[in-house]
């Protein structure tokens, strides 16, 4: 028990010495004046104004972000409406071209004359339906200059009466959807 009392007295002595050291350090430090109520209110008002300014800037940034997102979505929606029929058109164009080739091969055959007239009407109606949706035929004929933007060369033929890079034969027609090439015209070109 005596040992315990001795430890307690040592701890108390150390504590009072530490307190004196801390008190001495505090005495050495310069005393800061406490701000007045007016200074605190002014500081508070300045902080409020600064936060209002930051909030206003953030609001403007978010509004601009929303505006940009709306513009992007509107542009995307217009493109979808304008070019959304591309896949369907590609699926319809192939049978139309095949039907045209069959009709061309049967020209002059009197046995199929009535059928040919009916099928030609169907082809015209299908082409009109495509045109109503912004899908148009790319007009290509022999003698036209080759343009890799709208033509696809299937074969380059040497020794023709046509100048170089001139279309000598149209294998299949091309199609555009509005201002984009949907199907390139397949052609043979003079080399």
C-alpha cells in the first residue's frame, strides 16, 4: 500500500510539473486578441457571399451540362428518325434489284408480257415507298466517271474504248438514304 501511495505522489508531482511547463509555454506565446462581434459578422457575411457565388457558378455549369445533353439527344433523335430505316431498306433493296434483273431478262417474251407489266408496277410502287422514306436510287450509267464515294468497282477492264476510271458497265444500282450512301453501285471500270 505504501508503494501505491508513493506512485500516486510521483504521478501528482509529474502532473504539476507538466502543468507548470505548459503554463510557462502559454506565458511565452503572444496573446491573440479575440475578434469582435462585428468582425465575426463581417466574416460570416463574406463567407455567405462567397458560398452564394460558388452555388451560382455551379448552377450555371449544371444548366449548361443539361443544355448540352439535350442538344446531343435531340441531334441523336433526328439521326435515328432520318437514318433509322437503313436496315429495313437494305433488306428490301436486294429483292427489288433481283426482281428488276429477272424482269430485264424476260423482256421481249410475249408469254410473260402481262406478268411483266404487273411486276414492273410492283417494282415502281416499292421504289416509290423507298423514295417516300428518303431512300433514292443513285443514277449510274456507262460512261460516267468512277467515284469511290458512291461506286464500288467489281472489276477493272483493260483495252476498252472508254478512258481510264470510266464506268463501262453497271452491275447493280446504288442507293442513298438522304445524304448518306446506303448501298454503293457495283460497276465495272476501264483500266
